[in-house]
């Protein structure tokens, strides 16, 4: 039986194979993550925002009922106010601090979880925060929870102030998309 002895061609082929494996590993561990990082961030943003928009759609009825009954200064409404400020501040930071509500509404209008109830929920959430803050200031109301989080709430409120002043963007968005305005209480 003839034993094939190592020749230069076998050595060359093994070097080529090793080089191909090395390039594959380099691509998989070094280049591939860099190319997909933007896609992963975009997918993550879409997942987080879809949960946000679904929560807005669910919360729209709660905010509508609270605003219809009139805002009462109570510990329960304090908790809703604090939660809403936190959520709106987080959403504001997700959007790279874009101050124009039109940009936000148009950006997310292509997402599957974005619907008219979610738009209404965002509008009512902003209205609730704005009106509750005004009522707190008018009546000099304070509760232990509001006092404990006063600085944080003030920071959150200052952050989302551009959105609070841009409520007419909802009407413009409804007109542009040929939708029936639904931002009323």
C-alpha cells in the first residue's frame, strides 16, 4: 500500500484552508457585529416603542376618565402623574431628544403597533401631565411622594416641556393622515 507523503501542494492547500477559516472567524467575530449593531438597535427600538405605543393605547381610556371627572389631587393621581412623567421622559430620550411632536408622530406612523388609540393615548397623557402639574402649582399641593421626587419630577417636566407646548401637532398629524381628530377628552 502506498502512503501519500506530504507534498508542497498539500501544505499549500492546508495553509489556504487555515487562511479561509481565519477570515471566516474574523468576519463572524469582528465585522459582523459592527454591521448588525445598527440593525439590532433599530429592532430593539422598535420592540420597546411597540410596547410603549400599546401601553398608550391601553392607558388612553384611563386618562380620558380621569380628565372627564376632573382632576382631583390625590395619592393615586400622584402616582399616575409620576409614572407618566417618567415614561414620557424615557420616550423623549429614546427619540434622541427631538423636540418636534410632528417628527415623533411621523416616525412611528409606519410601525404596526402605532394606531389611532396610541396617538390618542399620547395626547391624553400629555394633557394629563400638563393639567395635573398646573393644578399642583395653583393649589400649592404637596404629598410625601411628590415632595420626595420633587427634583426628579421637575427635571422630567423640563425635559418634556417642548412636547407639552406642541399639542397642535396632533391636529396637524390627523389632517395630514386624513384621520378623524380624536384627542378630545
